[in-house]
C-alpha cells in the first residue's frame, strides 16, 4: 500500500459517537443554525460561538500511538442558514470525518480568506456517500494546509430540511519548529514546500536524526525525506541527502558535525510522508591541531575524535602527529559519519619524500583503513610523521575517529 493510500485511509476501528439521542433530535434544537462543542455541548443545549479547534496529533503527551485516536468533534444543527467559523490551523494536513445524520446532505468548505473566495478544500455529503448502519451519510477527506494561519470553514445544508451534522477533525503538523531529543510527529508534502526544524547546541559535537516513517495508524512503513543542514539564516551549509528505508537511500539516519550555535534542518519530500523525528546531540572534544606546528600527538592503538565543521575551509584541516622509535608497519584507521562530501587523510613527515593520501571517509558509518608503506619497504622508517584530515569540498561535514597502530 502506498503512503498516499495509507494517509488517506481512515483507521479501522475508529469510534465516533453516534448516540440515538443525536440521531433523533428535537425540533427545538434546530430553530437556528447552531454549533455545539462535542457531545456534552449538544446534549446540554449550550451553543458554542468560538473558533473551531482541532486535535494536533502528537501535541499532547509522548504516547504517539494513542494520539491517532484523538479527535476534536463539533455538532452542527443546521436550519438552512449557512454558518462560518474561524479555524487556526498549522501547516500540514487536516483530516476531517463528517456525518449527516438521518441521511442529511450538505458540506463543510474550508477557505483561506474571510471573503470566502479562495477555497482550500471541501467535504461533501451526498446520496453517493457511504451510509452507516444507522442510516447516516459519512465522508472522510484530507486537506493539505500549505501555511499556518487562520482559515474559515463554512457549513451548508442541501437537505431541504433541518439537519444535524457531526464534524470531527485532527491535524498532522508540518510547520517549522524546534527539534529536541523527544520525537515529534511531522507531515511533509510536495505542495507545502520545505519544513525547517531548529536545533540549538551549546557545545561542539554532532547531531543525529533518525526519522521513523509511519501510517496514520502508527504502523511502520517505508519512507524517505530529503534533508539539508542550514545555518541560523536557513542558508544551506551541506549537500542535500535523501535518507529513509529504501535501498537506494543515502542512509537511514543523518549525522551532522556542528559547532556551538543555532541550525536549521531543511526537510522536503517528493511525496506526502508522515514520520516522527527527534535530534540527539553528542558533545565532542576535538583536540586536533589547526596547523602542523601544533599537531596533536597521538599514541599507537588509541582512537581520537575529531570534527570537520562547515566553518572549516578545504585548505585547512585537522593535524595529528606520531613518532616511530624504530621502523614499523603502520596502519591508520578512520571511521565515523560523513553526512556530506568526503574526508581525505594524508601522511607526510621528515622521512617521507612528499606526502601520501590513502585515507578517505564518506557516508554514515563509513570506515577506511590504510597500511602506510614506502616504495622501498612495507615499514615506515623511524621518525616523526604527520596526518592531515581535510575536507574535499566546502560543504563536507563529518564527525570522525582516528587511530594509528604501529607494530
């Protein structure tokens, strides 16, 4: 089943209140077109005159699975006079289920302007609608919301008589927001454009994001998103990568090396997708030298952590040095997460004629091992050697670990 079919399909087993008291309602309650807040408001006969609300899935509590069963419901007792109410909606998608009791026909139309000239979406109850066991008409629609703002919903009655409607909705949030370690539910769609997630860091380190793609019943499905790391002004500072669960995706997760500051993750998709995602931050103490003169001295057999940040230039790099007291077989290992571009490792020193480049790191979870040799021997002569870890492009970004083993 495709993502489009999953998102548009109403979850099996969803229960709506269809009480007999609401099916057979008194004429006293339909003398004017009136909106009631949920079942309690209707049975008490107290009209609701405020803006219509909806339930934003994932906005309350951390149990996202149960969130899909939460909706906001209103009852519209309609005498034929159309009524319009405001709805403040987030960018994303609005899922509406509407019932026309006792075969009532009509519609709820969503507009982006108070003059009701720009229609965004509509749910229509007619003779071709699904008929429930109690004889009510039922329709389900998903309306794409491209901008967070105030919208206007108009209820119309085409039954030719006083009628009662149930209007139930929930929303999937696709708006820009601050991303924390706690997963948040997001909806991305092509017409809605990019969604930006703000991540703030207090130290140097790396950010890990691993989206989980789900259906509207909170079941795991395949999916993918395009993701780009941007600076505080939303300017791209890495190449865009596609991450997800498909074989041709760059990775299932993304890791970005960052310095202290504010960043935005730009997310787009070539199809509508529903997913959860949080941002885990890991601090890293990068003690590499910025020049050969202050290169970090490293010991054989120990891993050393480093960061290749967006501020770094391609001509600069991280410098390390090690000393061989005797001729040795030297193996240099590089591993880590390169979310954009590629890292290049080069060895040079006073006993090496020129330099050797035999290390490279790319992709998430990448590894590279290099046995450094001279033309004359598999062993390096005694002496002091330097390692430079550098970016291949300006937008290269990586969190890495380096190890030298000498035997």
